[in-house]
């Protein structure tokens, strides 16, 4: 179901319906002084989303393998859910239909800079260990070129003293951090499962406080581990399909029926409707 929704969204990204956030962004780009560069920056954000969707699918397949295993492997299951959670939140950050076109441009630019400069600290460490400096020089030059390119279309790029880009901003808009604060995104886009972000981070980093606290039947642990994926997938659907102007209520209701079944809630219970669930829980 999510794979189908993602495919529809990616197709609509290239020809978004009138009135959608994606269509408004294209019009805003067309009216700018640098339409090709602005559209290109938006497209870089779309490329990141496509890559994140591929990553989610790989972790989903990993989950299926773990669930079929004879051993009870709670930590790797929670780790896979956390990876899907992380990829979803990064997707929501780029696709959020509530963003202005200018603020989305800043986020797409910040995301692209992050892809360019992410390896610079590692290359600097290798240089200190005596490795050749050519790779570091090339990466640094590319970062500088990207910063100048984004500045040429009107974006403000703030640099740290070491040359690392800190944030990107359209004049008068909101600053987009190059290093995303994922915890804030979790509270914004999936607040009902924010507890899962903290717990699964514990599993990812093998924190003793989590290892000493895992107890209960395997069935209960599976429900606790897997159930957050339903809310996480809802966040993905609302933002991704909302951005390209596609209807998503039927998918949210289908997910909610699965949620009721997984948590063994009576169908006559208080959260039979997904709209009420998100409004009241």
C-alpha cells in the first residue's frame, strides 16, 4: 500500500495537479530570476526523497527476514523500525505541504549541501592520519562551489568558522539547518510515536538502560516494536501525497483499521475513525 502511494506521488511530482504545493512551487520557480536553478534545487530534494523511499523498502525487507527468524531478535527489529522512522521524518521535512515555496527551496538546498559536505569531517580525519589530501581538497572545493551557486539564486548560506555550512535561508523565511534536528521532526510529524524514536534510538545504540528493561512475551514485544510503523507510515502518506495534491484519507483509514487489529482494540472503541484518532489521542 505504501509502495503504491509512493509510486503515485513520484509520478505526480513530475506533473503535479493544479493547486498542489508542488504546482505552487513550480510556478514560484518560473516567476523567479533563476527558474532552471530553482527547479533543479527542488529536483535535488525529490531525488533525496526517492533515495529515502528505496532505503525504507530495504529496511522493510530486513524486518521480514528478522520476523521469520527462529530467534527473538528485538534489537535489530527496533533498529530497522528506527531507520524507517528516520527516513520518513527526513522525507516529511522536504515534502511538508504546509511549507512555503521559498522555505522548501531552502530545505532542498540545505539537504543538497549536507550530501556534499557530509564526508568532509571524515576526510579531514584521514588527512590527520597521513592520507592523501586530494579527496579532501576536491570535497571542500565542491562544497564551496555549491554554496556560491545557491547564493547566486538569492539564498543566504551561513557558514561556521571551519567552513562547514550551518543553515540556508530565503530572505525573510525560516532557516533550514544543514544538520537536521530529527528529534524536533519526530515531535512535529509523528508525535503519537515519539516514544518509539527514543526507544529505538536506545536499541540502535545498544544503551544499557534499554537492554535491562526488555521483558514480557515475544508477542507483546513485537506489537510494541512494529505498531509504531503504522503511525510512521501515516506521516509519510500525509506529507508525500499532500505535497503532490493526491487524496490520502482512504489510505489513512486502511492503516487505522490495521492499527485497531494489531492493538486488539474493539471496533466500537473510541478510535474507530482515523480523523478522531489523530485529533484526540
